[in-house]
């Protein structure tokens, strides 16, 4: 059985604002919960006009407080931006408020440009190179306190919040395997090392108190609609976002445009083909075939679905149709 989950960026569409985006995220989470999705994760990004999920723990609490059963978490917290103790206190507090429903995914990228990363980390000495040590420190704060332990996460100590390693490289795969943690691969925008990372993670996995066997969740872009043409047009909003980002001009999410790719230079079309290789776009039948092939090739235990459309209603509809696909895949 393949579980399905939701990855949300609290997208801000052109002409809208963060308040509307955050309201839409809660509405989507309630929608996903009713449809049977396993978890609802929010991603940390900074200095991006189209993304309102920068204060990720705050938004995790908002979503968890507005839902009743779906797991809610960070997909993820970019740990080099934060002191491990602060993250442990934040997610320990969330776990105390919403017991058994909180996940913590950890990444080593900045989630932004280098200038903003420096602004975020001005009080920290470490960086991505300190990631393995920071992960170990953070997990330690969730364990039962040791005798004489002077620094504790309160709340947090003894909470054992589930920790995931996020990444798109062999480095992250090896760390997740060595620590015996579940692994989430960012194949929805960085699929290049997917096959090699899965092989590394599974072959080197060491069972731990956290997990007995490897567990893989893969990111996939899905835009499902009632017709093929509608889905392809809706997908242009996400394509525009990637092109703007590569041009160094991040913006709010733009209205869809039929045949958008025809106006792009060949290099930009090639870029989209590469970064969006793990995507399923079309009707229910088309998405079902694409995901069936993807799961067969990867052996994914869980798919985390990234769907960003200009109109909130189109996003709700896409997740509704994707839930039908999930049901068919698991029959």
C-alpha cells in the first residue's frame, strides 16, 4: 500500500497576499484530511514573494490546530538556519499541543539565496557541514534526559517527535541510513540522483530505535484535472515559477497560460524537462498510469504530492482527483 501525503508552500498568487495564502493552506489541509491523505507538510523558504511558509513551525501549529487527525509537519526545517535546541523546543511544544500528530523533516540547504542565508545565520557558527552533528544533537533533545544533563528541551525532552531526513543527494541518503531514519527525497524538483540515493539508503540502512526497515517518501508534482488540456494549462503556473526562479526573478505565482512552453528558449524547456521529470499531469487515467510506473520503478512507500495552481479551487480539485488515483493504485 502506497500512502499519499501533501506538500504545501502556502503559495501566494499574483493579486493575492499572505493572509489569503495561509487561509488557503488551512482549507487545503482540511480538504486533504477528509480525503484520507496521511500527512500535511510545509516547507521552509525565505525571501520568496510567492511562498508564505517561511515561519514553518508557526504554520505547522496553525494547521494542526485547525484539523483533527492528519499528521502535520515540516518538510522541512532547514536545520543550518536554526539552533537545534530551538527547533527541539518548538517541535516539542507542538507535540505537547497535538500529541501523536507532529512530524519533523530536516534539510541541510538554506531554502533561499546566499545573502538571505547569511542574514538568517548571523548568530550561528555552523552551516551545512555541521548538519550530521546538528541532527544528532536535535534527536538527543527528544530522548529522555540523562542524569546530570544540563541542557534540555522543555517541552521536548522525552517527546520522541518523529524525525525524517530530507534531501536530494547521496549525502542525505547516507545520513538517513546510518541513523536509521525515514528518508524523504526531493524528486519533485531535484530528481537527478534519485536512483542512486535510493540504492545508497536501502543498501546501507541500519535498523534503529526509530525504524526497523528503510522507509522512503518521494516528492512528485501532480496537476490533475478533468481534461488533459486543462491540466497542462494549469501546470504552466508551476512552470513559470521555476523559470522565474532560474532567471533570478522569484515572483508570486502567475496565471496559467496555454502552450506556455512554446514561448521559452530551448534551454529553458530543457531545464523544465529536467527538474520536473517526476511529475504526473493530466486526467485521472493519465495520472494513474504515470504514478503506477513511478512507484513500480522506485518502490516508494509513500508519495508526497506537490500541487501548485494559480486558483485555489483548481488545487483542491487536483488533490481530490489524486485521491481517486491513490484509491485505484491501492486496490
